[in-house]
């Protein structure tokens, strides 16, 4: 699954791999399923969600995207850099 998180855009790679490594194991079965479905989206749509260009229409996807973005901000602040927003 880690390989599927690599999208060729550093911002997406960091967000997706970060969430996979830190949250996937503790996630509910529903969240895991949503994450796997999220990885099936085309890159432009996924980038739209994760780079806040367009909000996801479905509430479960929106919640997962918010969790991924929150993890990215935590990861970024731990490194001492700017956040990914």
C-alpha cells in the first residue's frame, strides 16, 4: 500500500505516506476502506482534495481528508518546517 501512496507529487506523497505510517493501523475498517478508495482516485482529483482546491462531496471522504491533512500538519510542525496548508 505504501507504493500506492507514491503519487509523484511530493506534497501528496508526504501526506499519504504520513497517514499510512501513523494512523492506518489504528484506523477503523471503514477508514481503511475509505483510504484504499482514496488511493484509487485520479491524481488531479486527489490533489484537489489534499491541497484544498476542492472539498470532497461525501462526508466519510471529507473526514478522512481532514485526518490526513491534520496528520500532515502535525508531521510538519514536528520537523520545524511550515505546514502543508
